[in-house]
């Protein structure tokens, strides 16, 4: 069959590593524009584009965002911080101007608009990398969302979903390992795991040099304990869950 | 500066169109494997890979999914259906085997794992397109999630987030238009919209040929009313929101 698309193999996808150290070089406006355009080419619900991208370059604002992101220094170092938001506010305002009655301040549309925001973010990330820039996603976006809402002045109907820092890399980290593909792919329906299967799938992670380093560093016996006790422990999970739900009420996506 | 990555411009991103008609040709196993590998190269929270991808090719199962996806025929026609799920079940089971105490059945991790699932999905979509395949996202994944949970036998801790149908395109639709970039991009902080700004930003959408066609088809005066009254109307939004929240309770991500 004749393929209707341009077929350029995307080595960029297989070369991705998160960049946490940046050069001070600014990102050219025209390049940034092209990268953001790439974001808007992603699929989105009903072509309604219920997301917004806040581009923060001002040093004082980035310092505030650095506080909100648990003081990860890449927020100060990278010249560009992009906050991807679910946004039903703009679309709803436009509907109201047009004698239409929008009803998108609810959980379905928070979830849908969040998916759209993330699809745009990944296009932005890849287009940036394809142009020699480095990026890192900030999961801390969901830890204290109200701080970000305040700093970026997000109105009701707008929720921060994920953040990218972006700039020219000052490091070339190795590719990180992944679980074997069989760990995340299921044939036809979900194939639940036996203990034996899990042992095989996680064997490489459990025996890696990085694991040995982390066990020594944190004084743990098992790498799973580094996740559950140190990196993503119960107290922090519960506090962030509560903060997310509170922010969703404030922004109008859940009833109070 | 020397760029550490392979720098291949990704025309694929700018050529994306959703494909809704498919040829019967199967997708080669080795190609599908490479495409799924591309998904796993996306950024993810703490390299925990808290997502799963269910690959459904069986015709009888696809017919069940077709019912759950509001009988969109592309679910029957495309040879491959990929359901991307937030999945804390596998990671938690592995932790429990390793004398660690996981606490990831909560809203933070639903949201975080959903973001990871969508990042993987977009890599899969782009890698598929770069190899001559077509894809379409199914927003209906969030309309009746419990039906999908039942069909794919998703255990507690696993939530369907988005779905891709995939196969060789039997159509070449035109690129869809997008809002001007200024509609979705904000400088430094969120810049709220005036009515005048919205009129300018939505002018192209309001006056397009497709809009004229839809207004005539649905007997509406304004295109916004096609969204609020026909495509994404209040009753459906509320039913799907309730269904999502109920599914999140069932899967252990929200308290009952």
C-alpha cells in the first residue's frame, strides 16, 4: 500500500534520557514556537484543545516554581519551564459568549483534558529533543498543585498536570534501563502475575549496579524498600493525594 | 555546543491525522514489538513503569470493546487495539514479595500513573505513524470504564486511561486545523481571556467550511452549541463523570 505520511524513523524516541543539568543558553523564540506548535499537533478530544501551556522564563517566577517543585535545581537552571494544564475555562468562556451552555467542570473533563495536556507535552518533549534540547518531566507538579495554581494564577477550570523543564543539556546521562517488555504488555486481556513471573521480570532491576549503590546509600535490604520507604513513601503519597483532591475541588472539577 | 543525541527532525509529528478507516492487513509482530518498545522509552515516574498496555487482536474481544466504545466501527476494523492502563497492581505485588509496604492505591498514583500511561501511548502513536501505520485515540475509554475493566479483566489497582486503534490506513484525511498558538500558550503566568480576544482566537473555527456543514446538519446557530448540545452534552458528561469516579472506587484509587 502507499503510505500517506512522511516516514522518518524517530530515533529521538529511543535516545530519550531525562536531563537534569542545563547550560545557561537561552532557547531561541522561533525554535520554541515550532516546539510548541508540535504540541498542538497531538490528538485531542473533539479538537476542542482543552489544555493550556504556560511558558515561564522569568527568573523570579522560576524561583517560586522551584519552591513548589521541592527545590529541584533544574527548575532554576533550565531557561524554560513549561506547565501543561487541563483547561476547560477558555472553552467554557467561549461557549458562554456563543449562547451555548457548557458543562465541563467535572471529573470526566478533568481526566480527558489532562490526557490531552500530556499528549501535547510528549510532542513538545520529542520535538525539543529532535532539535538538540534536553527536557525533564516534573512529577512534583501533582504534589502541591495549589502552590502552582497560585504562582501561575490559574483560574477555576484550569489544573496543572505536568511540567517540562527545557534547555541545552550540560550532561549526557546513560540511557536508563527498563523492565522487559513482557512486564508491561499483556496479550488480549490482562494477564495477572505470579510471584515467579515477577521474580523473572524484576531480576535485572534487583541485581543492577545502581540498585547496589542505592541499597548501600539508604541502608536497605531490598530495592523495593527504597521506593516504599524513601522515594515514594506512604506519608508523602497521602499528603499529595489530599492536596490534589483539594485542588480539584477548588478548580471546580470535583464537588466540594 | 555538541548535541549528544541523534537529531532527526520529526515530520511525523506535523503529519499526524487520526485514522478512522483501516485496511484488513495485520501488523507484523516484530514491528508491533518495536512500536511497544518505543512506548516504554517515554519518561515515567521514578522509572517504576506503573502502567500496562493490553494488546487486543482477537476479533471476539474487539467486538466486546466495540460495544464499550460506543460502537465506533474502527474498533472492529483496525487489527490492533491497545488499551493503556494506569497500573499500581504489578508494582505493589512486587513490593509485597520484597518485604516492602506499598501505598499506591490512592488518587496521587492514579493521576501519576495515568500521565505515565499517556506518555507511553504518544510514543507508541508516533512510532506507529513513523512506520506507515495509522492510529486513532478513543476518548470513549473514560465513558464506561467498568465495561472495559470487565472485558480486559483488569484487577484492582489497574484503570484504563486511553485506547489506540492501530492498523494500515484506508483513508488519507486532511490535516485538521488548530486554534492559533496564542490561544493555548501563556507568557510567564496564565493570561486570562477577554471576549474580544476569544472572538479573534476562535474566528477561524467559527467561519470554517466544516463549521457551516455542522451547523446545517444539526440545525444550530453557533458551532459552540454543537459541542454543548450534541457532541459533549451535559447528560453524557455527568454520566461519564459518575462512571469514572465509581470505577476509581472499585479499582481502589478513591475511598468508597
